[in-house]
C-alpha cells in the first residue's frame, strides 16, 4: 500500500529499499546490521538508535495515516491533515522524491518549531519569521534539501544555522548523529528549550547536539562529517566546512549575493594521490532562492571581502 501511495502521487518517484527509515518506535529491523558503513558509527553510539525502528504509519490513505498518528502520537488532527496535504503537494512538485524523507516529513511536527504566532499557518508553502531577524524555511525547500543529502542512519550530519530547529528535527528522523550550530544566542536557547519539551515524545531528538557559535568554522571536535547542510546564504563556501567534509561527503549550501542565492550540492572527491576536487550542482537548476544572511554574530555577514578565502 505504501508503494501504491507513492506510485499514485509520483509515478517517477525514486525507488528505495522496501523497508523505509522507520519511525517513532518499534522492533529491530532485519537490515540494521547492514547500516554500519561508517567507521564513526562503530565508535559513536546514539542515545536512540533510529535504525532499530520498524513501527511507522501507513500511507495508503489519509484516514489510515490519521488513525495511526492519533493513536501513537500526541499531535493534533488538523495539523496532521495539513501536513499530509503539504506532503502530497511536495511529492507532486518533486520536492519530496525519497520514500524515507517522505516518512521523516510526515513524522516531524513543524507546528512545534514555527513559533506560536505561526502555528495555524505551519504548513503553508512559504518561510515565516521566527524573531531575531530569522525565518523558518518553507516546507518544500526543507524537503528538497533533505532529499539531496541522501542520508543514512549511521551518518554524522552537521547543520549550520539551527534557527527554528525544524530542519534538525527532520534530519534526526534519518541520521543518528546530528550536530547543529546557531550563532544567535537567544534564538538558540529558545529552540533548545523547545527540544527539551519534545524529547519525551520524540526520543530521536536526544541524538541532536547543539552549539552556540559562528558556524563558519564548523565543529572540528566532531569532524569529519558525512553530510553538511547550511541554511543561511553566503557568497562563498567556507573552507573550514569543506575541510570537515568526509571524502565523497555531500554539502548543501546557498551561495550567492544577499537574498539571491543558488542552492549548491557539493560532493567532495579525494583521489588516490590525495588531490581533492569538488563536484557542484545547482539543485534548482538556476532558480534563485533567497536565504537569511550567514553572519558572524547575527549582524555582520560573512563575505569574500571579509573572510578572504582562497579561490574555490
């Protein structure tokens, strides 16, 4: 029925393994043993291992989804309906193209992260202000960028720009090791407080580590990372982030002048002789996507003129 749902909504939806990334709780998956491809995962242990979950909502109909979610979560019916409808639209527009990300999207309560003033509009197709001059990205943008990351449960993923916390919540449904950095201290503290209230009902949020700092320099303590996602715009790719990306790792980053960025997918290749090259792709094929500025302190923005990076 799940495959039928996907086939009806998106005939060309990318094919993935029959078992999706599982959701809130459940029994060990038979494929869990095959997920330890990263050397980091043999050392790191998540607080809550998402690879052991198999209990997930049915996707054959809205009613089946509602019945499961209302029984297994504390979420509100109206918000669940809005989330389902937004997922359908994101699939139709090819912003949601991976089955495991569809599950992550349908299991993440955006309404808890968009701030109380926006709760009734949580699933509109747009960004919304969350204070401190920052925004929560639109659900279609979050869906597309998450699909492009191609996350696996054993991945370590670094997010630059915690903001509302919504993107990290989606990531935590797909990867056991999520690290997120926010430069604006009161915003970070506000978002961390939201997570503290949600951890009981969403145990995977315990796998998220937070840092209040300038994300330009990454998080060297936990590097290297399998994936890096930057959710603020900058006119160049920070060299420290490239250095902290694993070989064959993927970075998603909005690059361009203020409010006129292109979302780039960057893959790091390391040759046998040690030579490093970067493969770059515009995930929107030239479309401009505006982001808030990547800043030093919430005010002064990072730029080529300021940071003087080596030519990329």
